């Protein structure tokens, strides 16, 4: 009888320990599989689905699955068009491994662009375009109270990489962590956006911790990640990614105007429409705003054929005629705001009032 009581007590104590362990595991902040909805609900992951962390400084730290993202091809009938540029970069026959990185929560607002650009011009930096307050104002003018939170527009790809170097130097106190260099062997920091050939041949030193444009694979992963939430998503290996035919963070496909409108500014008339202050629509699962709509966003990559096989931290084609832009804009149709569409014909010198960018950083 005494032995039976002892066994009962041991069993009861074991159950208490098990319940305590479960309670600790399910209440840890930042656990992979978090819905990102801010409601405190966390779903245990079925495998390595990656994780994220709001670092509190305007960035999200993104840790993709160590095993990579296993590509797949969608049902062609589900896409807005039949061309390959609707299919994103995580394609059948390809597995993409990405290092941890940081992504800006919003597109770069004009007030930040202006602050850095004016500082940089006093430090020997040169820009081909001064930038605008979204759709408003004269290029290069001081920020206005009503429009300063609009994303900067009319900045070319060349302007953006030079601005990123300037931002790095301004924040970190030197240019030692600047990413964009003249070449792999000539590590001169790029500071002049009017030097077309130098800028277009830039070497991105990803070992540096300065500000930079996201690669296309980083951009798409950040736009599509849903962890193990299968709502309006497809499974790529262990991780669920938003369907290619949907806006970032949308709960429905592109032809569902209500669902698309919850996450994206889009479909406005060119004559009367406009950009909008950043961060006003609902964020996606990672806590990123305006990944679809408001303004198109520059990526680092030259547009080119998708490399098959196992690839790590891809940076696009070695050369080309256009740099990739993603995400759609206030003047785009809903189909242009889907997470799978790749625009391929944006020359590095191109700029207009529907085009901006957000910054990323390496985090190794």
C-alpha cells in the first residue's frame, strides 16, 4: 500500500513538471510560428519554419529556416498571367538558403531620406535625383508637415545604393561598414550616383553591416512568410508562404478587392491618386508594412533567369539591363501588387513617383 502511494505521488509530480514545461515553452516571446497578429496566440511549429523579432529600432530581424525554402511551381491557372515573371523566385527545382537579415518595417519616408541626403551632400556624396515627398512637392525640398511621412520617390537605383552608404556612414560614424564598393578588389566606397558605370558594376560586400537594398530573394521571403499559418498560403518545405497571386499579408487573392485593400494602397487614378504615409495599412505576418502597394520597391538584383539547384543568398544575374522592382504601387492594378510578380525592365537610372525603396541589413 505504501509503495502504491509513493508511485501515485511520483506520477503526480511528473505531470506537474510536464505541465510547467509546456507552459514555459508556449509562453516564450519570439517563438517560431508566432502569428505576428499581436493577439498573443502562438502556434507550435511543425518543423523549422524560421522566426522573426521586432528589434524596436524600426527593423525586423528575420531568420529563415536553416534547411532553406524548397521551391515549387503554382497552378498556372491561379496566376494573373502565364509569363514566368508571375512566379517569384522560389521555383520548382530550386532550394534557397538565406542568412539572417534585417528588414525595415516601412518604406523609407521622405523625412529620413532628406535628412541623410542633406548630411551626405556636405560629406562629398552626390545624387542624380534629390527625391520627392511621395507624389508631392518639388524634388529635394525640405519636408512638409503633411507629407514628410510619405515614402521618398523619384530616387533611382543608383541614388538608393549611394544613399544607403551615406546612411551607414552617418549612423555608424565611418564608412567602414558601407556595403557598396567599386569592385571586389577595389573597395572604394561608392559615393557618386552620377557615375553610371561605377554604380552599375557595384560590388555588394555582404560581410559589412551597413544599410543596403534587399536582395530579391530576401524581399520575396519577407513579403510572403507565414510560418506555419496556412491561411491563403502554399507550403514550401516546412514553411508556409503567401500565395503568389495575393498581396503581402492579404487573406484573399488579388481579385478580392476588400482583402487586397486591407494591406495595400493601389488602383488610384494617375491624375488624382497619390502615395500615402507609410505604415497605415495592416502589416504582414512579419510586421512589415506596405510590402504591397504604396510604391514599388527597388531590389539589389539585376533581373535574369532563376538559377536552379541549391543556392545560398542569391543576388540575381551577374549583369543585365534592368534592376528588379517588386510590390506594386498606388497607381497599380491589384494584379501588380501580388507577391509573385517581378518587374524586370527598370533601368538603374529610372525614377518616378510610383517608385521608392526600403532598407535591409545583413545580420550574421
